[in-house]
């Protein structure tokens, strides 16, 4: 069986961790997209306040199959 994937790019954010930023992006995407299959981290960024990491931003590519596929 072959698959066709649509790929989108998202940026999630979190004050907790880069992993949480990824989870936030995927959770938001899953509200309107179906058949999410994989993700790839493209970029990690952060915001620094008073010498400590205050916020993470992670850009990911997300692949999903189209509705007409099984």
C-alpha cells in the first residue's frame, strides 16, 4: 500500500519545555486536521529573561494522509 502525505509547518510554544511546545502544536493541529502521522523538528528557539529560559518555540513539519486514503 502506498501513501501520499500533505506536509505543513507549525510553530508551537510553551513556558515549560521544548517537548511541551511540540505537544501544543500537534494538539492544536489535531483539532482541525485528521490522520496526523509524523513530525520532524525543524528549529528550536527560546526567549531568555533574567538569564534563564522563559519560553520555548519549536517549529515542526507535520505529515498527514489525505481523507480519501485508508
